[in-house]
C-alpha cells in the first residue's frame, strides 16, 4: 500500500481575522471573538393586515416571498386569512448577494398560479446595521405596492437590517444557502442546536434472599435465580447454593438509569427446570422514582426492604388485588450518586464529575471554541450525478453537545460559530467531529442514508496554555479498509481561560474520578458493560431530540467500537511501550559503555562522582532532584507550542496491511468467509504463542526467586542460606560506605579485568529450579 505524504497529515498554525478585530498578544478585542465575522442581511416578516380578497369567497390564502437576486425564500401560507402572522426570519449571506434590491412580495396561494397581491422593496445601501448587544430592530408597517409603484390595499410589518452570526435571529433563521432544501423536516435538520446528555445514574440492586417460594414441583430441590430487567438491560444472579424455598444470594447487580425515569425495574424469581426451561415463581415491579438516592457510603446507611412477589405484575392504571399470602424477596436498592457514569473512554473523558450535583466542585475556568471553517472536504455522496457534501460539526464536552448548522453542497464550508463550556477539571478532552448530513434529500425515509463521518479532532485541555488563543487547521483523518485517508481539514480557534490558577493547580492533587470509584470500585467487566449501556441510552435519548442527533454520530463521538480487537492498534500500543522503555534502555546502554570504558574521561568522572556520593550520601537525593530540575528547565525552550493531533505514525495507520484493516472493520461476530477467518485465527494463535512464551519466561524468573528459600533444590538453597549468613556477618563488621565503594568500583572495573563469561551470581540464578517441569 502506497503511503501518503506525511506532511499532508500535519497540523498548521493559522492567523485568521477573528472577531472583526486583530489579535493583540494572547487576548482579543471583541466579545464574539473566536470566529470571523460573517455579514448577513436579515429580513423579519412579522404579519400583514387588510389584505385584499382575490377570489369570490372574499378571502385569500396569503404567504410572503422574499427575493434577493437568485435566492428566494417563502413563508408558510394561511388559508382564508386577511390578517396573517408569520414571524419568520430570512438570512442572506453577504458573500453570495448578487443584487442591489431586496423584494418582499405578498402572494395568494392558488392551485393553478399564485396571484400577486403587493410588494415592498428596499435598496440594500439604505438598510441599517445592527450589532449586538443593541436591542432588536423594531419592525414597521409598510404599504404594499403594485409592480408599477402604485399603492394598493394592505400593509406588511417588516424589519430589515444588516447583522452578523452573533445576532439572536441567526440560529432560527431560514438561510439562503438552504434554498435547495424543501420541507420543514429538511430545514430543521440544518439548524444549529445545543443538546444535553441525560443525567445518568448507576442503579445498584443488592439481592439478599427470598422467602416462602412456591415451586410447582415440590419433589425436587429448586435451582433458583433472580433476573432483573431495566429497559434493554437484563442481568441475572447465580443459582442459589441453598437449593430451598428460602434461597440466599447477597449479590449485586448494576444498571444504568437515565432521568427522567421512564421504565420500572422488573425483577423475577425463576426456577431452572432444564437447561433452556425456567419457571417464574414471582415478579415485582419497582418504579425508580421511589428508589433512594445515595451520595456516599458513610453519611447515610442504606436500609434493606422486603418486596412482595406476584405472579402478575400490576400495570399502571390497574386495580391492585388484595394479597393474603405472597412470596417475598429481600433487597437493598439505591441510585448511586457518588459515581461518575462513564459513557466515554477513560483515556479521553470530557467530564469526571459524580452524578449527584451536591458533590460537584466549583468550576475552575471556561472553554471557548470557535468552529471557523473546513476546506478540502472529500465528496461524500452523489446527487443528480454530481459529487456533493453537506457538512456540519458536532462538539462534545461534558454533558453539553453542540451542533453547527449544515452548509449545503460545499467542500469549503464556513460556519464561524462560537460555543462556551464550563470547565471543572483541566485533565479532560473536547471532541469535535465533522459529518455529512444525509437527511436533507429524503434520507429520513425507511432505509435512508446515515450521516457519514468525515473525521474528528480531540484536544486535551491540560495541553493548552491558559488565556491563549490557539488557531490551527487540523487534518481530518478517517481509517478505511483501504488505509488511512485524509478527508479534509477543519479550522478551529480554542481558548481555555482559568478563573483561579491556584484552584486549577490544586486539582492536580485530587483523584481523577469521584472517591466512590476507589472506596467501592467496580470491576473491569462491570465498567465495560455499564459503559456500553450508558452509550446506548445517550444515543437513544439524543436521537429523540428535534432535530435528532443521530445514533451513528453519537457512537462515533463516544468511540463505541474502540475496545474491539485490532492488530494495528496492538502494534501501536507495543511501540508505545517500547517508546516509554527506550529511556531506560538508553540509560542501560550508556552505563554499559561506562563500565566498558568506551570513553575513559567520562568513566573517570563517573567514578569520582560515585566516590563523592558514597562518602556524602546526603547529597544523593538533592543531586537527583536538581538534575531533574535542570533537565526540565532545559527542555522548556523546546516545549510544544501546538495542541496534539491525530498521529498516523503513532497509530501505525500509515503502514497497516490491508488484511489487518479488513479484520479491524469486520463485524462482531465475523461476517468473513471461513478460509479467511481460519487464516486470521492461525495468525492470532502464532502471536498469542509468542506472548505465551514471554509470559512463561517472566513466570520462570519469578519462580526462581521464590525457590531461593523453598528448598526445592536443597544444595542451591543451602548455598544461598550460607551466603546470607556470611554476608550478614561481613556487612555487620564492615562500614556500609566501604561495601558500596567496593561494589561500585567492581562494577566499573576496566575491561582488562573482565571476562566474557556470565558472572557467578547469574550462573547460580539460572540454575535454580522453576515449575516449568510440572507443566503439561
């Protein structure tokens, strides 16, 4: 596979004209300051009155057409109304204006041909300018005119002004670049919106015991377990070991619940009659609104309760029958507010606060993000035989998601939208994704297209200097089965402002997650399962918003498939480990050169330094920390000046084999042919065999250490014990500094006094027994 040029994937620093003003140092001079100003002509059509009737019924079906050059927008029409109210706003980008006159026409809707009622026109040079925070321009009544300029009956209330994207009317306005989109749903799918993730809780169900169960077959010991269902989540306990009608479990089941709580917790006690046959002994439904909320495990003890088990669960609205006798189940149920519900990967989380708002710390700063533009976007679809891309951005930080408006049919879209988030922890990540809108041209029909991913960028806040504006063009990289592909570049402006430097520095001493994660930790398998459930709930809730944030968009932003096996990612992680260990390896090679007197002057200086440190041991720690301080100060000159970005070389994406990429994009379970799956399985076995060998070697070395005193080899243990006795006597009568000097000078001796055979201690260690002889 041919590698693309590496420079195409680089980060580029830019100097845009932000906020209509220039950057002065690290600060800016305008309020809406992280985007380039875009001029728009706004037309607010409020209402009309005294419109003339154009048919025999004495009424009309009016609507308004706003026309500027080749662009034309229309309001909705009213049936048989002479005093209609629309209150709609139209926005025309100044960059695309090709006329000097704005024409606003009132027409009467008709089956054959719409009738002309009257019009109002404006010279663009006479339109006033409005800049927030000025109050909105008051609309005025304008008398309608004929095409020849004669006044006619009827008036139209309008407001026309020049403004920017900072105007309050911008987000809800009809935009001229949306002229090709028809229908209310299509226009709704284009607009910029802010979404909030649902408030997520961990639901802990501690199943203790049950009493007085009534199995149908009394002649056998029941094999009882409890199944709990919450929405699409289903968990079950193990089969009780007591095997009686009073079984005990004392087992925790964990679920993810989202406010507002829509579904109850359904518990059923079941008896396993056969491998695939169960009998329900009783059920109960518990509404989550009545469940106790726990902030921590100390201040408020949680009490257990007995719940009646019924054969038929009472549905809301049904009359509850009086029960004289019922089996019962003993449980302790609570909503855990002291945990943070993980819906993102822990390596790049954007929020680490606990669920309960009472436990939140005050914010430490503000994150401001300006989404400027993109260029060089890849065509994502074909419309009428012509390549096209309808791009929009989604940014997520904390519980707040933002979505920019969709720019129709453009490979160089300009958004220039600015958003703000409160920051509670600097060690968090903001994620920005770019998508192609597939729901503007009939994509909402069954089997319609999905929103295609164009690429995403992650920025870690702790890598940013405070109060500095970062303006960069980030490469958008997407991994395909054919290899890594650059799909364009996105231009962003980012600023992280800190309200209190002391508070932010103090955050580095706090644990990363809320304290309940450490006092009552969840297992790794529990966290994986709960994270999967949390992402499903978030994607389902956001897809029900209007306009919806699609499931495929949410899952891509949350990295839902990142835990799946990937040969490429495994190689990348191995090389990352080798990169971490390269420093230790380099120190080892340097020490070997010192011991072998490759540079005699350096070796002599090291011997002198060693002598000084042994004679004055109180200098050892100060010397180490002073050395680290000097290294840090020296590297300050070469500190990173740009935020990190997606690295294809680090990810092993630029040289990945096509078959490895095809395996990474395979479904789970696999959908590939048997021969290919067999080949990949054999390859995985060979890799696992090497890992197995390395793990076995590590275990062997550890067992040899254990065998020093185990008397598994009586002669070796006797030698070691005698050596320990002699060493204890010698070290007792010999000053420690003398021993350290002897050991150090022996290790640094000249090569003339060395031989190539392994040392005596190493020979002794390698002869020690391990448990490999007992392995089958």
